[in-house]
C-alpha cells in the first residue's frame, strides 16, 4: 500500500460457511481531508474454473498427441519447436533430436524448395495446400514417403505452423503395385499379338490395341473409332454381333461367346476372324472385351489340305491296285473300287460284312494269323511286309494276289494300309513259261510275231519272212518277198526301219538289238502298228550280212496306251513316265505343278527337277520302291520352273512303255501342307516356351472327382509350393480347401460354363491359402468324350488383398461422403454434377443417380444461367478455392457455398468440389457473441459509471446527514432531508446497476421469489413510469424459499418484463403489467401477464428457439427467451406462455420447491399444465 494501490487473490467465506476465490483490489483514496482505503472485491470462481479446464484440456491434448498414430510437429521461424514421440517410428529421430533443428534438415532434397515455399505462404497468410505428400529422410538415411497436413496456429503467443505427419510407405507400395499391375496389363494388351478391343455398355469403342489396328489396316485408334461398325463388318457378321449384344448373361448362360465373323479392312479386303467375347470391368465401368483371332490363312490352309486329302483319296480310289485300311483292332474302315472288283463285291458295306476268314483260303488265313501273332508277341505290328496270298471272290472263284502291307495313320488312328495286286494272270503266265522249252519249237513254228530278214546292203528288200505275216498284213509270205519294203510301210516308218537296219546305226550305242515302232500297210489298206526289233547277223570278220527283225502287232497296246494317256491327262494327281532316265510323258497336272510344258520336261533328266540336296536320297527311295523294298510314298523338295522350292509326295512303279521298261510316277504337291506343318511346329514350340516360362500356372489333369495332374509347368510349382513330381503324385481335389467342391465346379464346366474363369481358394503345400483364378478347356476325342482337362491358373492373392484394401477404402470414403450432413457435390467444367452425397439428394427430394449430369444452377436456383457470383467459375478461372454466403429468402437461413479445385495429372483444373453448409447457427452465434460483447462492454461501462457516481453520492449523503445534525433552519433541514433521500435513492439505483452488470458464479441458495420480483421492479420502475405502465402485484405472502441462483432467476424475470413492456408500448403506449405468485403441486409458480397485442399461434411454439424474434432489426437478438428457457430448465423447472391474439400474453415460470423431494405426481401435473398451455 506504500504505492497507494494493491491487487491480490484470496478466499472469502459465505454465510453458509462455503468459500470462493476472489481478487481484491485495494487503493488509498482521499475523501476530504481523510485518507481511506477503497477496496474492490471480485469473484474469480469462473476464471479459476476456466483455468482448470484449460489445464485439463492441455493434459488431454498432450495424451492425444502422445498416442496419435500420426507424428505432430510445430515449426516457428523454420525451426522445429515441438515434435511428438510418434516421429521416432516414422523417421527414427527422438523428439529431442528433432527439436531445435531446421525443418528442411528432415526433408528429402527434391522436396525442400516446395516445402519452404508452402511454409512461407502459410506464415504470410497466402493460400497454400493444407495437405500434400513429400519425402522425408530417416535417421538411417532411408527415404520415407509421408503425407503432411499443415495449419497455422498460435503457439506460446506466437504464430506457428503445425504439421501432422503420416507415414504412407505401405500405401505407396500398394499404389505402386496396382500401378505396375495396371501398366503390365495395358502393356500386355498393347503388345499382345491377339487383336483386342474394349466396348462400353452403350456400344462405344473405348480401347483398341496395336494388333487390332494392324488387322483392320488403320493407322491410329482415333481413325479406327470414327469408322462406323457398318463399314467394319459384313452384314451377316454385324447382325450376329447385334444378336449377341442383346443377350444378357444369366447364371445359366455364360457371358463368354466365341463366334466366327468376317471383317472389312481399310483397303477393302475381307478377312475371317474368330471373335472371343467376354464381359470385363474397364476403368470401373462394365464393358465388353473382344479378342479377334485372324483365321484367314488357317481357313485357306485347311481348305487346301482338304482339297489335297480329297485328291489323295481320289488318287487312291482311282489306283489300279486294290487298297484297304484296317485299324489295329482289325476293323475294315476303307476299301477302294479296285479292291471291290478284285473280291467281286458291289459295295464297301457288303465287303465289310463278310469276315476275313471267308474271303481268303484257309492256308492264307493261317498265315495272316501267324504274322499278326508274331507281331503282338513283339509288342508291335510289323511296319511293312509283302507276301502272296490266295483269296476267294464273292462268286467262289479263287484268285492269286500280291499283298503289300504298311502301318499308317488314318483319321488320327494307327492303322494298316494293305494294297492288293491281282497276279492271277501272272501266275498263269509263269506256269506257261515252265512249259516254254517244251513248246518252244512248236511255238516258234506257230508264233504270231512276224520274223523277217533284209539284206544289210539293200534294206528295201526282204530275204525271208515267216508265214505269220499273213495274219499281220493279209499278204502271203511269197507276196511279201516279191514286194519292196516301201510298199508295206509308211514313209516315216520306212525311214525308221532303214535307220535301224543300217549296221552303223545298230552298232552306235553298242546295243545287240534296236526296237522301233513302225506303221505297216495291210493288204486291206489300213495301218497296222507294229513293234519291230532289229538285230544284226554278222558273217566273216564280224561284218553285218543280214538284219533280223521280229515284228509284233501292237494295235491293242496302242489302244491301251491311248486310253491310259486319256486317264492320265485327266487325273488331278501329277503322272509322268521316265524312260532311259528322261521324261517321256507328263500329264497336265504334273506340268501345272512344275510350271512348264512339254518342251520344259520331255527329254530332260528326271533328277533335274529335284533339289540338289535331295537328289541322292530321292533316287534311292525310288529304287527301293521299284525293287519292292518300300511301299511308302516318299517326300522330297523340287524346284519349279519359276525357281521356287516346293515339296512333293511321290510314288513310283515299274511299267512297260513303248515296248520298253519305264517308270510310272504319281506326283502330289504338298507344299502348303508342309508349310502348315512347319507353322504348326513353330506354334507348338512357341506354346511350349510360353507354357514353360509364363508366370501363369499351366496344367493338364484328368476329369475324375478326385482328378490327377498329368502335366504342370514351373509356375504351378511356385503357386502351389509343391514340386512337379509331388503334384503328379497327388489328387487335384487335395488342393481344394473343401475337396467336395470340385465335383460341382466340374459339373458347371461340363454344362457349358467352360471358358469362363473360376475363382477359388487354393490350399498350398504349407497349408497357406491362396486365391486363384483358373480357366479350363477340355480335350475331346472324335466321339465327343472328354479325354482330359487343360487349365491356366493365376495366383491373385496379392491382387485380392489389394482390391479388398481399396474396396474398403472406397467403401469408407463412400460411407463418409454420404454420412456428411453438409451438401457435397463434384462438378465438371460445365458445372454439371458428376457426383453428389446423400444429403445433397435428400435436400432436393430425389436420389443421387437422378441428379448426375444436370447443371447446378438449374437445380439449386431454378435458373437457366449461372449466378455471376457463383464460386465455381471463380475457382475454374483462378484455380483457387472460393466461397460465398447467402441468406435464403424463403426461410431466412444462412448458407455458405464453397468450392475447391480438382486438378488432373497435368495440374489443370478439370472441375470443382462444392460444399454447401448451413451456417445459420454460426451466424446467430456470431450475433450472440457480438451482443454478448456489447453487453459486457455496457456492463463494464455501467460498472465504471456506478463506481464514479458512488464517490460523489457518498459525499452528498454524508455531508447532507452532517448538516442535518447541525442547528439549521427547518426549511433548510427539510431541503437537506430531500437531498439525502434522493441521494440514497440514487445510491440504491447504482447498487442495482452494479448488481446486474457484475458477473456472478452460478451459486444456488435459498431465495424468496417475491424478493427477486421486487428487485426487478425497482430496476424497471423509472421506465415503467415514463411509459405509462401500471404494475399490479398478486403475490402469495406464504411462499416457501426455493433453491435458485438469484442472479440467473433475476435475469429470467427481467427479460420477460422487458419484453412485455416493449410490446405494450408498441401496441398502445402503455398498459397493465400483472405479477402473480403461488404454490402449485410442489412448484412455486410465477405468472407475468401483459395486455399487449398477444402472440400469434404460429409463433407461440417457436418462442424459445434460438434467435427467434419478432422485434424490428436492431431491437432484439432472439436470445433472451432461449436463455431464460435454459436457466429455468437447469433449475428443474418449466417456462411456457399462454396467449390469444389481441388479448395479451402470460408467461409462466414454475420452479421446484425442492427437486429432490418432489413426487412423480407433482412432476406429471406440472408437465400436463405446461402441455395444455402450448395447446
């Protein structure tokens, strides 16, 4: 007090013995000549409570920070001033190692500049992203991806940036895995040799890979997309596509289709494709994936092979040898016409119906059985053999045949090809030869051939002719000897005969004889073709003396050769004849295959057409076949006239042609077949390489209920954990979690679901479970029976887990999105709705799906054009967030509409996120806060004025009383009495003002309601007097005390009375205010009645709502009655109003006498009375 002023805190004791904290301000002041100490005591209970709450809040905050899953850092001036313990787990540094160091020391170098820029903007108040992802450097040097959420706060009285840090390493790994998977999938599609396209649900083309563009002949996807489907498919194929598109997949019908189509390429060509169609999810949308396999070449090759097969079968059918095909089990499956002719049957079925035992002699059947038995004992059939047998024709005639047997594959089955040559005539000839010598002389005398000799020096004259000339030419031997040779031979034949007869010509090549064909002139004038064989008869000194010639009539042979040439020229197979190692005949088919004519072939070396590398092997194969060592047609390469190397299948046999030994060849061009076989081998090699090295498991298994693996690739070992040997030993069903599930899956596959991927849980060797996706196909025999299953298995465990995580995240996002009560929507550039939450849709009374695609201003403002203040366009233009606040006219509601930009990968704004929030409550709170601040200001002003008035009033009262105690005139004493009385009245008013203006701790104590009413009336006495308001009191004198907070109940009564005064004055410049108290059912009831305009029924139910007021703007906040309602409710009472328009209003406040002693009946009666008042 030496300085004259002192402030300290202490405790005061109440009348009931309780204590409360106070702040005492003492000041030395002078009143007149006296120094007095003026003390001001302030109740600081609320401030102490607030401080305690702040302390508890700080403890909770500290606990929350220490146990949060995110790291929290506070940065001031670029230096970390606080770091939570969680940072140890994220970057390995303890808070002590982080605090005091620059923030950028923990940021990856590539992100430091952007972090510094954001920090600078946030500190300076500029807009900056509050959430972003960067990299941090851990204590051990690791790069740690983190997500940072930052905001500006006050820390120890100074601005700072609080950064909440989350380790997103795992999320990045999942995202990277998904990105790689999507990229691999897209690359696989793009690099796939299989043409692929993806079509949207509305038929729009959304993707086409490179192979598809090359198939159609287009340079780019955009070019291809612009071509309508009508110009890409033939009408029939387009109709089939439309029919497939109209089918909806059902549980009984697969969503996978496989159809052959014909497409129209860009250059106008037509190509045949096999389209594999299935339903897929593409970029979150249901789409159709179509794979196109170009089968144009395959169909062409198949047609060529089919034609070649038909030609081969026709060649076999036209063969002069009898041919049959017998399976390994003895079933006859083919017989040509020559075989039917040999046996004498009219049809194949007739022949097949007769057992072999009845078609051969007993000796032959025994021989065949022994051959077959010997082959079975050797566990194989003899690959080829030949022997003579005797058969029995249908007519019973016995014939001798030469049998050639060889193992072949016929229609995919191992069979035997057996050729039969009827040698009955040859056998008879052989029998005849045996008698040759005996009959030689007789035969020589009666030979049909004509024997003649000519002089070596004069070939035109015959020196001898046999009597058989008469049969040949009709002349007698005598007549011929009298004639010249030129008279019985044509000029050309005469030249040939002279040439052959000349000894020099005969001896040129060292031959013993010379054979030529001549045309002789019959006595009857017609031409007789003969074959003449000239030999030289030598005399002394080996000089030619005579020429011996033997002439044979070859008329029938010439006719047969003509017939054979006709047949050969019309054969689809190439036929040629080689004599003396050169071509002497070639049919049209052979010349067409070679690409040349007679000039290119006849007289040329037969091996000149064979590829040089094949000549030795081909010559040996032909020799083996001619000698009977082989009956198998052989393949070789030949060179066509154009120089192209091609493949041929050839079979040769020995014949007589032109009277000389020759070789007959049957030739079939198999180039296309060989190319197809090569392509097949290459495809199989590629398939084998793919199966071996692909990351997908590939297997082959049996169809049984348990199933056995027949073959697996390396990927199957990795997926299952079993080795290949282990997989081949176990049952397929053993890999099922529930083995009984295998049979239903197989039934579904057999019933038509094959080709669809089946997902199931796979049990690995170590017992772990793996999610797999399996595609099955079946391999069937000719009868349609399933031989085995082929499958492809993909391990999708990690993908499943990632999908589940993403699905959960997406579901959480959707749930959160739809759970937010604010109206949230996402808009595109044109302000069309892309997505809305449930609150948005419910606000408009519809569903989100209905709103998608509609424009915001049309829905929210019923306007065809957007508002000029629309924040969407501001955000689209600036790329920054924007917001506006709107007061709706229909229900006086404040809303805030804010927008934030949505960026694409290039950082361009492609849309906005809208949030519409009801801020009416906030606006009202702001008004309440403003009013509270104003009231607080007024209270402080009133308190100050009251203190300032108390000092002079104290002097006035004190000095007036001192003067009254002196001896003064009565009239002066009367005046002093008036002065003292008015000063005391002014002091009471000041005291009441101080009482109302001060802040009081909510302390309940025993109080008389009538006393509170009287105090309020004293405060309002002046205003009531000047406003002509009469007060009528009807207070019960025997009311019990109730436990209340004096100042809070005073505030309730004061608010009600002020409202009543306002409306009475506004209505008729005055009125009557009636106050009544009574005890009702354990309650003390206070009724305050005015004779104002009354309250409309619509407003009666809203009286106690926050911010509801019917006063003019600036004359009421709408908080008074809501505060009153809260105070009365907190006291366990009720407040309600009764009114009729034009008859004033009555406000009733019921406060419990003792809430702890009230029975249920009292409370129920009070509640009924309150409800009836509202009604």
